[in-house]
C-alpha cells in the first residue's frame, strides 16, 4: 500500500524541519532546512531538482533571409541553422527557398540573393518539415528572434504545420543585459561578432550569420554565468531587470522539492524573515522571487538579506496553507503582513451578568448566557458591529456592572430619555423585562439577523429621503460589519463544537485527499493513490492525529483563518464527509445567506413584502413611505462615490 500520512505538529524555533519518519511528509524527495547546528550536510541533487545545465542544452541557432520585413506580405529566401550543444557543433542546415515571387532590388543588394538564384529552389512547403525535424527537441536561438521566429510561425500556419512551441532565446535581449554602451555602440550582430572575436563575419547570408550568432551566444552565456544564469530555466528570466545581488541568490532555490509545502526565508542569526506557501512546487515558487515578476519592494529587500530557504514538504495543498498560517503566527516574520497576531483579533460579546451589555473583547470565555460574534479583522470593524446591535435594540450602553436592585439615588443616562434604553440602572426595567431585550440580541447574534437588517434598512431609507448620503453609508458599514462577524461565528461555531470531522476528496490523479479536523483545527491529513483502499489510512489517521483541546465555541481550536481554510475545503464540491463526531448543523435562518448589506436588505424586503425590491425604485417596507431613490446604489457604493449634499 502506498500512502503518505502526515500528522500536523508545530515546527518549533530551533528544531529541525521534520523529514520523512519524523512527522513530515513521506512523499519522497530530498528536503533541506532547519537551523544548522553542525554545518550544512552535503546532498547530491538530481537534475530535475536543479534544472538543466546550459552545457547539456541543445541549441539550434537559426537565421533567415527574406524578401521584406512582414511575414504576412513577404517570403523566406534562405534558411541557415547550426545545432550546438556544450560548445560542440552537432550539425548544420542550409537551403535557399523559393519565396513565390521576385526578390526586391534593395534586398538583392543587401543579401546578394537574386531572383535568378532562387529559380528551382524548393518552396517553403517542402523546406519547413525538414527544418522542424532538424530543430526537434531543441531551444531556438536567433539574433532579433521575434523576426525570424515570426516568419517561421507564419510559414507553419500557411502550410498547415503545427508549431512545436520551442523555447526561444533572443541574443539581442541577452546582449542588452550584459553589453554596455561603453563596449559597443549598438547590439547589431556585426558589432557583437567583432566585440567577441567571432570566427565568422556576418554577411547577410543565413548560414554565415547563424555561425556568427553561435559565437555571440557562447560569449553572452559566459558573461551571464557569474550572474547566476547557469541553467536553461535561468535563461527564461535572464533578460529581466533584476539586480545582480538578487539574481545571484537563485541558488537558494536549488535542491528544493518539486512538491507542495511551505518555505521559510532565513536571514542572519537564523531569523525567519518570511514564510510563504506553494500548493504545487516549492522550487518553482521560490525561484520566482529572483525574477522581475517579483515587484514588491519589501520582498526584494528581504531576498537581499536572506541566507537560505528551509522547505517543509506537505502531503496536501490544504496542509501547506495551514502550516503557513501557523508558522507566521509562531515566528511573526517582519516581512509578512498578514496573520501574524491572531490573538489580537477582537470579538463582540454579550456579557454574562444580571443586565447584560455589549463589549469588544479579545478572548472567548465559557460564561453562562454569553454570546459572541467574530472574530473581526480590526478593532474598528468590531466597534461598527457593536454599534449596529446597539442601534437595533434598546440594550444598555453603560459599562459598569449593575446590581439586581437599583441603588437609591441612581440616575439614568441620556439614552433613557431618548427611549433607547429601558433604564435598568434606576429600576425602569427589572431583570425579567430586560432579559426579553437581551434574548432578542442573542438571537440576532447567533441566528436570524433579520431584526438588525430591518432596523438598518429603515434607517437608510430615512437618511436617503433627507439626502444624507454620507450618514447612510455609515449605517451601511455598520450593518456590513455585523453581518460578516455574525456569519463568521455562525459558520465556525458548529464545526468548532465537533470533536472530529473526517472528510475525503478525489485528487486530480484519481487518488484521495483525506482530512481530519478536530474542533475546527486541521489535526491530520493524508494522500492515497487510486489503487489504495483509503479506509485503513483513515483508521491510522484517527489513531495518530494531533490531540486538540476543546475550545470555547464559537472560537475554534485554531487560528481563525485556519478554520476558514478548513471550512472552505470541507465545503468544496466533491468533498465527502466520512464521519462526524458531534453535531454539525446550522439553523434555517442565519447571517450566512447574505453578508453584503445590499443583498441582505433586498432579501429582507422580499421576506417582509413578499416581493423583491426593484433595483431602481422603492425601499423595503411601507409602500406609502417608500422613497423613489436608488437604494441599491446608496447601500453598495463607497461614500466618496455617492451624491453630496450642498
């Protein structure tokens, strides 16, 4: 049986990165990483791990002579090509070609190829198959490659031949990278051939020019070698405007596995500078940091000071994403901007006391009667959600703890005079009457948000009627913050209460990705091939998976973003639930239906009136008080995009 079990456990500071047999993936392939306590361990790398050395690449250097400059209107008059590998000429290809028409006089003067010379020459329909066979499996090289390759591709299209999709190297672009204006006034083939002492002088004949280009190519590769361009894969980005000190560090990617996982850039004193993930190939992803595709200034700065890259091979893409979050939270790398401080994510709590109130907290506690929504991405978002509840229900907003019986001489705040609080502080409400208010608050937080949506829809309607659009936008933002926080808690809470969820999904190769979740935390994962019965692997996972302490729901026993990743995976099409220990269910009416204010208001209007709100027309609620204004625009647009009052 071939399978890869992977028990998730932290990668602690100072511990070596786990490898096969040590809690790491058993999918095979060398791994390097972890702090170096006894010096680096020599590893013999396979060719597929470091790419193809340039000395082992077969190049076909090609040059064309044509009747003009546009493939659509002009034809090829001569093809010359030289096949080389490791500095050795393997063969040459040369033929005149009948272009199907006369050669213009100025072309005859330039190349020396006359119309009479082409009488009896084979047409391109006969020549092209021979050239494609000659160049099969090679890398095409040309000086000003778009010109030559463009003519060849056009000829292939006209003659009905499929273009093989060669890798193409342009010696003009390479020369611009390493030949300065102080050395040569331009990058023409004749100029470069003279600069590098080519054995052949270009003369606008295809084979002679191709031979000269071979010498130019070898000279350019010699200059690119010290810059870290030593493999075929490096040539693809050799012309990128990448600083030399960054390009030289491409060797940090050598030996990284071609598998999903997490990579850690380490700097001086073993500092973790940056943590990233790849769901396909660690080696390919890390190499991209040394090319022009990486344009983030702070990441380029990080690469300059990095000294090595440690890989953590993962069994599945989901595990790679989860490990990335955990390592970022553990190390707090200075070049990572997200997910570094999950403990700082705030919640909105309905407190557990005789007269409960709403507050923003950093921790979910097991308190009788308490209710939570969140976590939120910022303190500001949590405050907006809190204000949304306070605007919807007459819940007290004072912060002190109230006794069951009001103290003599106590005075009420302004909210009581405005009718927005029952004033339990002065005996205006007893505990039973106030409990009916907090029961509605709790129901909106944990279930149906309709009362909050309805209250905000009416408020937006009134503000729009008065053309107070900025205030309407603020109300919209409050509603959106509440809906997102409530939806997140209602989505994560049920799975956080489940002691165990086992699920499986078909992988692209026909095997199975198996995931075991405990209280919302990824506790183990495995991959089995298509010929293996997954049931024994599932039994092994359940016996060896990480022990997860029971959290206080709706908080999961994991980073909030990890719980989101796990749920996203569980909810993907094709995922099969193998077993659930506990109850994983949602109420019929929740905030998960519509988390965007515009959609939530429209759905609420449809539920209240029995019809949908028209996109440009009346607002939900009372037809006699509806305002003929584009409510969808007011709810959905940003404040600076709305009409302004005078």
